[in-house]
C-alpha cells in the first residue's frame, strides 16, 4: 500500500496566498498612513518655525520679508498667490521661496547668485536653529551644502510664501493717504491672498495641480487640504 503524504490542496494554497496579500496590503496602508501623519506633523512644526522667524524679521526691520521692487512693481513674494497658483513646483513658488530663505538666513549673495548655505558677512540671521531637512539643497560628498534653492516641506515641494494680499492693502493705504479719488479696498475674492496685515504661508502637503481649477468650489476644496496660516 502506498503511504499518504500530507500536503496543501490547490484551494488551500490560494486561500493562504490571498491572506498573505491582504496582510501585506494592510501593512503598506498602515505604513503610508503613519508616514503621512508624521510628515504633516513635521510640516506644521516647520511652518511655525518660519512664522516665528518672520516675526523676528519684522521686529528688527519693521516689516515682513517682501521684495516689492524699488519702482513699486510687484516682486516674487508679491506675485505668488495662494488663490491662483496651485503647482508648488512653479517658478512663482521657487522664486518666492528662495527670497524668503535669503532674507531669514542672511545667505543672500544677490538674487542672481546661488546661496551656499553660509550667511553673508554683516547680514542679520533671523532663522538660526532649524532642521536642515527644511532646505532643498545640493551637497558635496562630505554632505556639505554647496547650493540652497528654497525651504521645502516633508512632501518634497516648496513652501508657499506670499505677500500678495499685504501688497494690495499697502496700495490701498497709500492711495488713501494721497487722497486718490475713487479708492476702494480689495476684499474677499478680489484679494490675491488672505492675510492683508501679514503674509500667507502654506504647504500643499504633496498635492500638485498644474492648472488652476476653474470653479471656486474646486479651488477652495484644494486649499482646504493644505496646511496654512489662514
């Protein structure tokens, strides 16, 4: 008589494989959730760090970092609008982010040159102690920073920094003082930003839309996902 050998049937093998796949899927989902929650917590902390540095900047200079040009035209931080720009990799984000970095760290070297991670001689530093992971930067083989691009969030995109709404309020106040007839203050949807008395700063938390949503409700739904100071 032939001896019987214990073995899995085909159905049992399929069931075991299905269970393994379900468990693997749960592990991946839980890991993704934990990683995203950690990134959100870190981004919240970094935004607070940048806000505090901007407050230090204002205490010293009398105003927040803003690069309105000498002829009165809008600069990089005046141009970036949280109501208009939804692609965090656009030049509006990267240029405004570079300017913010230069102003807070004293690593200026002129906007056309590239910051190297070292404050310039005689420049005030308003952001002294911060996590180096906040910097989008190039490093050499010894991990020394050779070039800084901007502050970026844990999701790999630049933080948004805008003074667009503040600029509109400044224009209005200047017109009032000058007695310009028919002067009206922009409010609500007519403003390119949210904080007229300060600045807008935010993280898109990994969301990137290359084209601004046409419908207001869609834009608001997208902004609701962001971490922001308004």
